[in-house]
C-alpha cells in the first residue's frame, strides 16, 4: 500500500507562510488555468449558436445536430471521474497539458469535419480534453495558493465560468456572420498553442507519487453510469416527457450503475477509490454538494432560457441576445473578487446567503415578462413589445449577476477549504461532477416546462408550424402567440425563483467562520 501525497507542486511553489494576497507566482498559474477554462466553457455556448448552420451545411436534422452538444457533454461526464486519480498518479502539469492538447486537436479536427458524424466524433474528443481542464485547474490553483486563499482562487476561476455563457453566443454569432462556422473551432488553435507554452513555462514541475492501483471496476460503473444518465436526461426535451422509453431506459440503467458504484464504495471500498465517498464525512463538503446541486439545477437551467426569451419573444438576433446578457457578467465581475476575499476572512456561509437573496430578487424581477395580447403591437418591421422595458430586464440581469458572483464560487470554497492537500484533486472532481449532473438536470427540467407551455397554446403551435414549414403566418394569431410565449417564460422563471430560494436552506448550514487550519487530519474530516 502506498501513501497518497501531494503530487503536483514542488515545495518551493507553495504559498508563503501567513501570506494573504495572491502573489505573482499564483497569478501566473491562474493565467494558464483561466485560459484553459475559457476554451472549455466558451466552446459549449459557442456551438449552441451554430446549430442552424450545422443543419444547413450537413443537411442534418435538429436531432442529429444536437449530438454535437450532447456528445461533448457525455464525454465531459465520462472523463471527470478519473481526473482525480490521474492527477495524483501522473501529476497535474502533465495531465493539464495533455488535456489542452486533446481539446485543441479536437477543435482543429472539428473544423475539418465533412459530415455530421465526423463532427460529433471530434466533439467527443474535444470533450475528453475539456472535461479534465476545470477540475485540474481547481486542483492546480488550490495547491498553488494554499487553503487560506481558496476563496480568492475560486473568484479567479469563476470569471470564465460566468462569462462563458454570456460571451459565447456573442463570439459565435460574430464569427459565423463574418467568416464561417469553421472559425468557432479554429479560434481554439492559437489559444490552445499559447496555453500549452504558458503551461510548460509557468506550472511547477510535477512530483508524481509511486504507482497506485486504479479502480477499474469503479470506472466501469461510474463513467458509463453518468454518461447514460445524462443521455437520458438530455433526451427529455426532444421526447417531451420523462416516460419515453429512450429516456427511462438509459436514465434508469445509468442511475443503477451509479448506485452500484456508491454501494461498492461505501461497503466494499477499494484501496484507492475512483471517487472517495468518505470525503462526505466533512460536513462542510456534504452541505456544499447539496447547495451546489440545488443551485446548479435552478440557476444554470434557467440561465439558458434568458437568451431564448430575447430571441423568441423580443425578436433579437443571436448577437444582440448575447450582448443583452452582458449586465449579468458585469454584475458578477463586481462582486466576485470581493466575495472571494470575504470568504477567506469570514467563511462562505454569510456570503452565499446574501448572494442567494440577491439572485432571488433579480429572478423575481424577470418573472414580470408576462404580457397581455393588448401589449403586442404589429408594425411593418414585425412585432413590437415595449413592456417590460429593456432597462427593467437588464437591471434584473445585473442584480442576478451581483448575486451570482457571491454564490457559486464561495460554495466551491466551502467544499475544498477543510480538505487535506492529498484530497483536493478528488474533492474538486466530486464538485465538478455534481455541477455537471445538476446543470444537465436543470436544463432538461426547464426546457420541458417551457416546451409544454408552448404546446399548450394553440396560437403558438400554429405560429411555429407556419415558421417551420415556411408557410404564411396569419397576423391575427400573433398577439395571442407572443402573449402565450411570454407567459410560458414567466412561469418557468417563477419556478426557477422558487428553486433558487430553496437553496437558502443548505446555504444556512455552510460555515460562517474561517476554517481552522490547526486540526489534525481526523478532526478535519469531521469538521
């Protein structure tokens, strides 16, 4: 039996004793980590903009083209579980550079794809690299900065996680408009090359541990289990119901495999488990996982519908819809650095509670998008809806951004602050799995709610049928159709508001003081 120790940073790279601010070396490391995170997260949202272009170029159906996103997501879910073990075994620098290489190579191959099948295959290759970038980045940053500065570290890593969904549609729409769909992938080549050289020069030398056994059985249970479960969940919007055989069969088989993994890990734990479920002995991590799950379901699921509202109800272009989301990112950038500093000083509990309350206020403002048919005015250029005003909607997004900057990363901080150095890779992997699964569930939930709201309206059904077939739209149905669509969005945002408010319960249990670093390992596990 080998003893697991920190494997990625040499002693010289640790933070200075008692240091409080992020020093130059940590900021240099942060630069390469943020570059990788930006590539991975931007690529998810950029590809969503290119779906119509893929349908036209490859003469493919919407269901076929959707696999360019689903395949990427499933690859992410499959590779994340083994990232913690690989980081400890081979070192984070080597693995991070491998992930960058896979992602960049996958991007170039995607740009060269000549069929939808090739594109989906290369998107999976991209996902294998992209899935490792975020958990590895969290591990690298946490070890470089030290436990006392995790809040600041999470604030740095939170920037691409927040700005990716906002600027992805803007970048994608712009590149497709001025060039072609190929450039949404080719743009990753120079960024990936710079990130690789940057990582080679800046990241500290690896000191990998002696070879430890790999939990192959755990991998065969968890990775396919997560992939099948997420495939089933991702199929709900297309099927329109959870009772579809395609949804139920794959989701239940995936859930069964994950359950077997959990039971095996708890009662017949291997010497070196793929994911150490005994980390849940840490009260802070357990509460953080619950809070992150609820928050990701509610906020990330609903956030994907903000651009849809501007596109479908207000008639904006993809580029304009992306620009209209900018206030949310601005709000987050204002509060995230402050939240990171305060989290390190007073603990994450109070910060997260305040952030959740602010998000609930902003989300509640967005529920006012419901309109009456009399508010829909037909003009020569199309449909005009002046209420609620853009000033009101952009203010709501800005308020939500302020809350977001004080919420997600402090929750991550709470999970990692009390872990020992050797547990950080597994802990960050666990949190990334939680976020990925919960966000997928939220996306499916709110997509189905919105679709059902649309389908219950005869006017919306007739309007969409006319648009899909290229037929003539009866102008008499437009007021009712746009009113019903806005009401469907309002209902979905109301559900999201309630779910975000529910996050107050686990958030109330998060630590409200700075964690003590003088504990012995046994005490730390039960803190």
